């Protein structure tokens, strides 16, 4: 029988909290950029202007057909070179966090674009006609009439996607970036207590994500009521 | 004010409007009726450019609707439209529904727009509902708000795509009352409706459509007294003895 020894966790909590902050930072940036860029992609795809629509469709299909781990690896390899060249950073500068944020943001945009596209299409066509009939331009009709309703309809989906995204941030372990999962792994490895630390990390992810999902469900009930 | 000349429209091979011509003078009320699928709604949606058409010309207040240089948003801001399903904005209160286009499209100041909105709300008898959301109102109330919203833009004419059959009789009356008053005040109106009482009361002319064509375009008394076409006679006997 395996002898559990949880004693290395209390002392490691500050380090684990630092990791959690990185996980949350990546999630936050990726959600915000993902929704903004995803909205633009969705509008392009629905614009009826062929080059824009093809570009957006290509972008979405590309990112949805590639494993996230690979996208992250690419960004860990490409972004440092890019930032050295453009910003004149030293080759030793640590750009892993920025790389991770960019990778997640661009990858998640593809998923958000599809959610938002469905959200926009869920708003009845008559609403757009009514906005036009009042003299609104396309931009005004979208901004004032369609998108507010679309976001309201799809808020639960957007939040659920954010929860999935938060779980996926653990994939940054490929760059040895110490997010929450990475930090737990490091502590466990150091103390020879990998099993305990991974069980603990799993429990934390479960509590946070299950709690958040529950909150989303309640919100959904309120929105649809 | 509104002149429709030989307008035809196709969805692919299917012709929805065939060579339609009619005229609405300033202050005139014209009712458009006909069986469903006859193209009535499509015709009035062509008037403010919501539906494109392939041939012919529509001129509203000396502006050609399909013209290449026409500023459609500007033209539309001067033409009021009330939709079949009202299309109030459900995420805004009634007051916001009445204000949004005034401030964003016409550039009126918020308090000026609010004054105007509340005045119109009073006129359609819904002052108490300013802070409610459209979903909290009955169909007839929503339609009156939709009329107020269109009037908030000080339109030069009004288009009604009205299928009052969606409303119960009591509500039809409250809506028609507002529309009759509007007509008596001299508003130029094109009204798609099955309410023949309304047509009799306020319409100068009745346009009868069938299968995308204007079959009959007659003065109201003539239309009800002795419709020339057989289709119009059938339609009238059906709808009046209903």
C-alpha cells in the first residue's frame, strides 16, 4: 500500500499560488482577446464579402483542425525569435508567458468565432431590418441591436468555453512554464511526492471548474427565464 | 411622395413582383391587400430599400431608392416603417427603443429625444410602460410602441406591414385607432392590411395584389362597390364574410 504524505503541500502553497496566477492570467488574456478577435472573425465570415469570409473560414478551420499542444509549441518557438527581431530583446529574455498568451488567444479565437457566429445568427433577421428601417448603418445595427442580443444569448457558452480554456492552460507544461499544474509538478518532483501533488492539483482544478460550471448553469437559468 | 414604376423582383427564377406601378401622393393613405404570398410585404419593403429589386424605379420624395448614389440609411431615417412582428429591440426598455435611433441616427440630444419619446408614448396611450421591456407588453401594445418608434424620427411617410390577424380583436381596435388618427392628421401612409374596415374608413385608394401583380388600383369606394377583377371579388367576398 502506497504511503500518502501530504506534508510538502502547506509549505509549497505560495509557490502554487504564483502558478495559479499565471494560469488565471493566461485564461483572462485569451478570453478577452479571443472574444474580440473571435467577434471580428464571425463578422467577417458573415459579411458576404468573399475575401473576408474565406479568410475567416480558413482561419477558423485551420485552428480547429490542429492540436492545441502543437500550436503552443509553435508559439514557444516562433514568438521569441519574433520579439527579438522586432523589439530587440536579448536572446535570453523569457517570453514564454507572452508566447503562451498569444498562442491561446489566437487558438481560442477560432472557437469563440464559431460560438459568436451562432449567436449572431440566433438574432432574428427582422431585428436587423428594423434597425436598418430606422436609418442605422450596418455598423450601428450590429453594435446597438444584434451583438448585445447575441452576447446575451451566448453568455453561458462563452463562459463554458472560458472554463475549458482554464483547464487547457495546463498544457503550457510543454514550455516548462510554471502555471498551477507546472508548479505542482515541480514541487512533487522535488520532494518525490508527485502522486500527492498531482492529486491535490486535480482536486483544485475540479473544485474551481465544477464550481464555475455550476454558476454558469444558474446564470443560464436566469437568462432564459 | 412615393412613386413606384414598373418594379419587378426575382428570387432566382421565381418572380415575386411583376411590373408593379402605383403612386402615393402627399397626405394620401393607400391600403394594399391581397392573398398571402401575393407580394404585398415585399412591395412595401422595396419602398425603403430593405428588399432590392431588379428592374423598375421607386422614387421617394424625389430620391431614387435603387439609385447608385442614394444614401439609403438617410432615406430610411425619413421613412417610418412598422413591421409585421413589430421588431422592438427586446434588450432595451420601451423608452430606450424610442430614443436610440433619434440619438444615434439623427444626432438629437438625449433629453430632447426622451421628451419626444415620452410625448409619442402618451399619444399611443402607453406612458405607464416606459420602463418596461417589450416582452412585458401585449401584442397590441408592442405594435403601438413600434408606431411611436417610427414616428420618433419625424418621418415624411409611413409604411405599415400589418398583419393584425396576429392580434385579438380588442387589440386590433386599439392599434387601428392610433392609425386612423395618424391618417386624419395627414400622414402619408402605405398600409398592408387585411382590415377592410380600416381601408374603408381612411384609405383614398386600395391596391389589390395577386401573384406579384397589381391587379387592381382603385379609389376605395369603387374597390368596395364594384371591384373589376374576378380575383378581387373573390378575395373581398371571402374576407368580408369571414
